C-alpha cells in the first residue's frame, strides 16, 4: 500500500475514487482514518462518538459517491466534513439538552399527569411528522428540531434554498392537516 504524503498523491487517489476503485477507497481509509478520528475527538471529547462519526462519514463518502463533488484537496474536504459533522452533532446535543430543560425544567418538576400529557403530545407530533412525505419530514426535522438554517440544510442535502423553503411549506401544511384530524 502506498503512503500519501503530498497533494499530488491524494489527487491521484481522488481520480481512482472517481473511477469507482474500491482499493483506492481502502487506501484512503487506512491513510487518514486515524487523523480524522483524532480531529473529531478534539471536538467531541468522546472516543465512541468520534469513531462513529468518522466511520459514518466514510460510509457516506463511498455509498453516496460524495467524492464526485470534490475537484481538488481531498484531505481538506474530509477535514471540513468531519469538522462540520462534529459541530452539527454538538449543536444537536445542545438543542436536545435545551429542550429537555424547557420541557422537564430544572426549577419545577412536572407532575405525573403533565409528563403523560407532554409525552402524548410528543407522540402525536411524531405521528403527524411520520405521515409527511419523507423529504419534507427530513427538512422539517433539520430546521425545527436540529435548528439548522435553510442554507445549512440546502448544503447538507445538496438542494437549493428555495427547495428547502418549499419542503418546509409542504411540511407545515401537512402537519396542520394531520394534527387537525387528531
């Protein structure tokens, strides 16, 4: 296996990836996985989560052929992807913690009937979201639950900002209808 230590070597590796060379993918994985793991760990402070994040990034890279969108600087792309995914994960965890504190607050605790009602409402909303078209539901979750901007969603899903807006409008219309039925 060749060791890549310069941009030219990674450029050739990228060309092989674009030609669907699975061996090139294996070489890339072996060459940079550990460095990307350490980088993710510097953000996440949890080895298991960092390993999972890097592993998922490599799976997406191959299965979704994301390397076809890279025109130069393969390593820079991988580093940015790991950074973005790490920051997204941190933001999601902070949002979940904030929502837990808002709904199950630290100052006053919910009584049993309140917690049952909150749980039932959450179940009803989840059921209504599940009835939406898959892409509308995904965009809705990214915007309203994970608090991503339209631009961030468009970048993550490789769609236009206008398409994000259309999916949000479709999701809100569908949710209004689905929740009125219940």
